[in-house]
C-alpha cells in the first residue's frame, strides 16, 4: 500500500508540475490544426517533444502517425509478478475538422476553415503529458508502454485501421489498449466509463434517385425524381423509425430485444429549378447501430426499400453503402480495472457511468483486435461558460482537464505495469 500511495502522490505532483507546459502544447496544437491524413506539422511537433524528452519513437506510420515506446527499468520484486514482457498501449488521435473557429481566444486556429473542434488537440497533449510522466517514472515499473499518435480518426477508412495494417499492434503486441475522449457535458476533473457496447457502427448511405426530366408544365412527359426521393425517405422512416432511447436517440425492437439504431439523411441535391424537373436526385445519410448481424441485414433492407419504391413510381435508385467503423465494445475486465484506477486517483465521486452513444469512433478497430477501454474525459465548466459541444465552432475546454487527462493515463499505465 505504501508503494501504491507513493506512486499516486508522484503522479499528482508531476501532473501539477507539467500542467502549464502541457497547456502550452495544447494551445500550439489548437492554433495549428490539420485535417485528416494531413497532420505533417503536427507530427513534426510531436516528434520534437519526444526528442526533447529522450523518448524513442518511430514516425512515418500512415505517413504522419507516430509510435513511441517507454520501457520500464524495474526488476520484479521478490515473490512478485514479472511484467517485463507486458505491453500496454495508450492512443491519441491528432486530426482536426473542416470547421471555422469563432472563439476569440489567443490560441484561436490560424488555419482558416480548420479547427480542433473534437478535442484531438487535448488527446494528443494529454498523451504527451502522460509520456513525460511515465518516462520520468520508468524505474517504477516493468514492461513497455506503447504510445500511439494516430492520424485520420475523422475520415474513413479511419487511421486506426490503417495503422493496424502497418503493424502498430505488433513488435511488441500490446496486451490491452486505452484511450480517452473529451466530454464537454461533463465537468473538468471528472471522467466516465462504460463496459461492453458503448458506441455505434457508422455507415455512409448514398442514394441516386433516377427519374426522367422535363418541363414542369408538361405533366405526363416526365417522372419527377424529387417525388420518388420523398417517398423513399418516408418509406425508410417507417421501416427504421422507432421509440426514443433515454438519450433521445432511436432504437428498433427486433428479435425480442432493443437494438439501438439510427438511419438519418442530412443532404439532398436536385439540380433543377422552378420549372425544370431534373433527371436525378442525390441523397446522403448515415446508418448506425450496435449489432453487426442487424447492421448487415439493415443494409439489405435499405437497398430493397429504396429500389422497390423507385421502380414502383417509374424510376430507379442506385444505392451505395460505404461500410465505416464497427461498433465500439469496451472489454469488461480492462474497463473495470481502468475505472477502479480512476476511482483510486480521482475519487469515486468523480467517476461516472456512461450511457450508450450513437456516435462513432475508429478506436473500435483496436478493440476488435485486443482488449480495449475507451473512456471520457470531462472538459466542461458551466461556471466559466465552457459548454459548447464537439464539432461546433465554439468548442473549447477548461484546461485544468489536461491535468486529469495526463495524470489518469499515466496512473492506469503504472498500475498495469508495476511489479506486484
């Protein structure tokens, strides 16, 4: 117990000591955002910090990705468990979004139309902070911490899938992987966990509804694809419409159970005008669920409904479904341990149970390969007016959350890797 308490005090002390430095790191990243798979300067900046701190790494993975390693120097205690061959991975994503920032802060984005509106600057700076702490405490543990700085989380096919193909989970192979994500609706200083299914799969739906164009005044000479498109949307809503979840999202009741499901369309384009009926209409949407069997079945239903409805009205419909990220499933044992470590470091009152989310995350690719835990980092502060959600032009954080972010990741790693 004395060893454990001593390490906790060191984690708290070092996260306090490095907070201002990591805030500066975060502000630099926030002011210089780069889009998915274009994170060249971000990668150079991360490499510079790792060089400065003497942490070995390999760069150029999926062009901009970096994998650093910290090897513990502790020998197993008498009668203890040797963790020398154990590897734990910690992951942060680096890319920003095509959003123009409207915050008036000194670290406002300098790249017009690009913004760290999803908090990946927070993820990267927190992992850098954890790296600095773990490097300083490497005599306290055995085994290896693998630090994954990943590009392209926001863009299919997802940087995680590409890094896995390039061997990020090999040599050495991690026994488990941990990641965190900003959560603006949770106050800074708090974190949230959920075991099992947590986030949805994400598929992109592209419909091209075909009719026959013509002059609007000449009824009977054209087949209006806008009317067909409207009927397709109504039919799909009837097929997939559902009662709300507690979080306000939809669910479909099937096979005696509730399967959380979202089918929504956000874009429709028809290149006609007041008196010109176009030949076709394009509709773009998303399909999300938690069940892989139902996911495949639903894709077939979407195709069948869209094509049959179009044909019944004298038209046709091309259906293109781009399969995206799988559902994110947190390993129960890995998550239970991480949650316990969080309660030990932060106090039980600062650790909450999360609800299911229909948002997606490419961390799910890692979770399909090895035991994983993806948890939420509170970044909001109602009293300071820091409440904007992710993917908005006013998203910002209470920067004290960085102390929690780097400290907890380091604490989880130390508890997993110390000799016991």
